[in-house]
């Protein structure tokens, strides 16, 4: 018998009532024990706030405006009234809950919703295209809302808008699977009063925990892991292997501030490589010759990079493999590497792909291999994986090459390599542990990144946006500007990171909101325009050219460092200075 959606909603509510990770894990584990194999995929994906695995390119594709229309269709309440309620609540999920309580149409609550019905309807939203799509999407959503109870409607809306925030992370999901299906074998129990777990045999517990993690590492899908654990136990988990065509989480690097710190982390000697200013590409080739390309975020970009597909097909020996690499843009005129921004537009491009490939060429720098000829290599030492690459990659400059690398334990040699890297247009260096395995998705100290430090900027807040969910009472995203030659404030981006949610932890969203509210001069929807008075110090990873902002420049990954109460708006950084830093990025 199919599970009722209300059961999952009860779980959502229970999870929302606690901030304790161990308690959340216990709650999920107890729930999973009662979930059937047929419902397991639905439950696991919906717990993550999604209906497709992270590597699946399909998108639900419903924006807030379409949701307003769907809510109106389901409740009979005008869109204007719904929008006013949205402004009060700051969360369309909460709005849906309120509206369904005060519904106008007698058809509401006409049938009990099953988990499968909710899941299938939301998936169908991603498959609709062509004429009449908006109407059909509206009907699919309204169909769910007219049968939904108030709380059900809240979570249906939040799932469709991809705004689920119930505090369930990867670690809690992994542990919950272990507790649910291997609790007897490991003797694990949870004490709510002390909010702690008791494990009778830590070695046995770690064995099962590692098996769950390893299965997830190669699938990126807890649904598949949970089904295997419930139906076949440890053997089921161990039978899950790496699959060509299913992306693996990229291993991540720790950031270090000095070369010595890098050596301390990865050991001496180590491998050093240029840190490239491109984007990660994981290239898969199956034994039928099909090639797929995935980004670090597991997005399928095969169609956007037909040139890379050809490079891999032509220059790599082997029937099947999974490569880790970096695609770097370069100038057709000078041959020099270009910043990431020059090729970033290729990732989302769906049209004129041939032309954009020609206008913005990339060179693939291969630096790791994690699967070859039917065998996983993630447990092999890095030096062996690199050695294999040197045998199977046919290098062709400006198409596909091995990442420039050398092995050393000499600090001076690393310093020279670093200077060469930066002068060649790269970001810095990677230092890699020679005997390390490949650990998907983790920053475990097997490799580190060492980059040149960037200057911070003093910028003025000229606008803001009201947040959502628990941040709905705060202005939590800020438009930031520098000063041009005419004394005008011109925007260089938006920043939302660097502030605290609790006042006693430092500069908080609440404190910033208090300072900005008296300065508001225009409010439209969730956006406000403010008088340019508040100056903040902002850090960033890079400055880019951008037509999206009035300055013509943009900060990549900006973060608030501190509030500059000692500075007036007229003392903000100038546009000339921003441009000077931009030019200096490739010369320093």
C-alpha cells in the first residue's frame, strides 16, 4: 500500500522542531525502518528537497510567479491578495498553508494524497515543454494543492520551489541509513535526554558506516544506498560500484596560507601542479564509446562542450574511464590562459554551441583518473594514478594536456613554480600527497591549494532584499557599489555571506537590518533601495568584467569582512581602483 504524503509531512515537522543533528538522525532512522522498498526512492529524494538525483539535468522549472498563479487556481483567492500575504510571510510555503486553511473552493481536500502522487506530479513539471506549458504546470500544481491539507500544501510548495530547509545534511542521511538498517549489528542507540549515541562495538559500527559512505561516494544518491541496505544489507552496499555515466563527487582541496603549511598537510616530497582558473570537468567514457561531461556541481554539460568530447575521444587510450580535469579558456590571439569568466557562459548555453565553442575555446588539463577499464582506482595512490595518465593521455596543446606537475620537497622550488604559475595566468598552486587515495567530496588534506592573497574593498550598500524562511524578517542580501569618476555609486555585485544569524556572534543580519531600515527610499516586492550610507569591507576570490552591473565589473564569491563604521560613503573604493586590481590579477 502506497504511503500517504501526510506521513512524510509529519516527519518534516518533527525534524523542523529540533536543531540537534543527532536527534534529527534518530528521527529519520526510525522513520526509514517503516518505509517500503517501493517508497524508499521517493522518501530519500524528498527528504533532500528534490525529485531528481543531484546529477540529473532535469529541472522542475517553477518560479514564484507561476506558484502564485497555481495557488490562486487552487484556492480561488486573487493573485494580488496572495502576493500581499507573501510580503507579510516572506515564504510562499507558509502562504500556502494559510490560504488552504481559508480556502474558497469546496474541492479542496477532495482526496488523500499519496507520496507517489506528489512525487510523480512534481516530476511531470520538469517534462513539460512547448505551447501551453504554463497552463499545464499550473494544473499539475493546483491538482496537488486542492487535495492537500494546510501543512501538506506548505511542503508541496517548498519542494516545487526547491526551498526545503529542514536541516538534513549529508552526514545525517548517511548515519540514519546506518542506524536504521545496521542498528542491531552495531548496537547503536540514541539517548534523547543526553543527545548522544551509544555504540557497543565502535569497530563494527565504523565498518558499516564506511560501507554506507563508500556506496554514496560512487552513486551520489542516498535513495539507491538505502534501498540496497534495506533489501540486501552489507552485501547490497558492497555490490554498489562506480558506474560510468554517474558522476562522482570531486575531491576537494584544503586552503593553505603558506607553502610550509602545505608541506605540513601533504608531506614531503609532494606533487605540485598549477592551480588553473577554469572549471572542473569530470569526463566519462563507457565501453560503447559514449562520452559524458559533468561539472563539479554534477551538472551534465556534454552538449555544451562538443569540442571537449572530441578531445577526450581522440586523445585518450582506453575503452572506459573517468577522468578529473580542468577546462581552461585561452585567447585565440595570444594563446594565454583567460579568467574563468571568459568561458563561464558556455556552461549554461543551449544555442549556437558551435559558434561559442569557436569564440571561447578551452584547453582540457587532465590531473587525475578514478576509473579505468572496468576498475575503480580511488583507492590507488595518487602517484600511480598520475603514472597511468602519463601512459594514456596523448597530449595536444590547446586541446588536451596533462596538468603541469613536478615532485619536490624544496620550498624554493615550490616558490619558483608558484611564480611561473601566476605569470602564466593561473591562480596559484596545488600540493598533493603522493600516496593518497582519491576521496570523493571531501577535504581531507590529500591536496591543498595555495593562492595569492587578494585586496579587500570598501563598498557601499545601495540596495537589499528581504530574506526567506527564518531570514524573512531580515534584509539578508545586499547590493554593493564603488564610486565612479563622476561620484556616482555603481554596483559591483551582491553579497549575502559573512554575517551571523545570532547577534552575540558578531555583525549579524539583524543588526544590519536595523541600520538599513531607516535608509530605505524605495520598496518594490522584496527588493529595497537604500540611501548610500553603510560602508562594509568586502573580500572576494576574483574581480571579473560583467555587463550585469552598472560598473561593468563584478566580484566573484564576495563576502562581508566587517562593517567600516569609521568610513563615510564618499570614502568607498573607486571604480578606477577596482579596475586596477582587476588588471593586476594576471600580473601579480
